[in-house]
C-alpha cells in the first residue's frame, strides 16, 4: 500500500509526469490514471497549439486571410467568429449608405385651426420622415400618436412663413397614418412630407462645422425668383428643396428632381429632391409663377442609414 501524501515524497517527475508513487496512490483510491495522463488541450476554432498535459501547453490565435494594416474606405469580409478574413481599400463607405426616398406627398389646405396630414404612402416603423409646413403667420407645431418629440426648425413671418419637422417614426405613427399640424392662427397652408426608408437622419449643423445643414427663410413678397446655396452635402446625401408661395402659381426649379407640386387659390408649393448632390454644396434657383405676397423656402440635407 502506498504511504499517505506528505511533503517528503514527490508526486511529479522533472518532466511533468506523475511519479509512480502518485499513480499508485490514485489507483488505490479508485481514480482512472490513464484518463488523467492522457488528457490534452485541443485547440478550438480559430486557435492553434494545444497538446498533452504532461508538458507546457500553448494556445495561440491562428493566422487567417486578413492582412495586418490600416484601411480606409474599406471592403471587409468577416467569418463566423467575428474575425476579419479579408480587407481591401475600395468602395466601402464611411459607414453610411445613400438615403432612399420611399414616398412623398404635398397638399394645399384651406384655412383651418389644424390639419391632419397623412404620412407618405408605405411609411414604416423606423423610417425617417420630414414634414414641411408653410402658411400664414409661419410658425406651427406638430403632434403624433406616439407623442414623441419632433426636431423643429421655425422661420416665422408676419405674412407667409413656415416650420420644418423631422424624426424617425414609430409603429404607433404608422398605425395612425397621419400627424396633426397646428399653425399659429387660422390660415391657408401648404404641407408636404417625405419618407426615407429606415434610419436616415438630418445632417445637423453642429455636426458639420464647415457649413449649415439647413437653410430656411421667408424672404417676403415682391419677386418671382430666389437663389439659395444648398447646405453642406456629400455625394451620398440627399438634398430636399421645398418652397411655397402665398399665391396660386407654378413653382419650379432646375435643381434636382420634382417630387410633387400643388397649386390652389391663395397658396402653392413645390417639393424637389437632389439625390446625388455635389460635395460641398450647389446653387438652387427657385422660380415662382407670380411674386405673391409671401414666400417660404427650405433646403436641407439628409444622410443615409449609419
């Protein structure tokens, strides 16, 4: 019978294997020694190395296809373990994709204390929606079923001004199908909305220190044209151009593509989009059919999902 363990009898040989004394002691206590002696560490997926426990064992990350280095504007491939297996400088963006317009609408409303304006056709949970309001006395507020806050940009005027609202809508908004716009005072209004598919966003001025991301003004009456410098933009952005007139006239511009126009007594509006702007800004020449007694103009930049 093996003697009990004590500090004077070694249990490990110099090569790391158990001594015969220790093996015999384990066997007498019902331990399967072969299982212990033969145990090894096996390198799993993504690792190299391993081996029997009778020696020092090393595990290391296996080299894969990705080449160490710094990449800009990169195309990458990721494997099932989350490792980059291929990387190359190429057409990959800065993390944002070009925004895609799902749909839009533009409506001329007769004088009222508030207006129920429909969301653009096909609007879905998570979409980015921009709502334009032009009307008498300018300012307006907006409410939605979810009672969520809208980013609001106002340009009041004593005659004809307007307000811009934008945010990502929710499933509650989609279910209701409309928002309520309440102007300051009771007056005619032109209201439009543009819906971008999923997670687009407004380029806020404080994110782009080089230039503004929103231009909104109410230049008043007395002219049939106006020239605006578009806000800062990159080639992957979309610039929306909305302008309205307190008169029944045709509003046009050579800037971008026409989404919709509306013309009615005592008010008209036009909605355009430039989905491939030149980086840094462009000039938009806005043309009104008549001078009218007031104008309201908005240019803004929308960036894609990020």
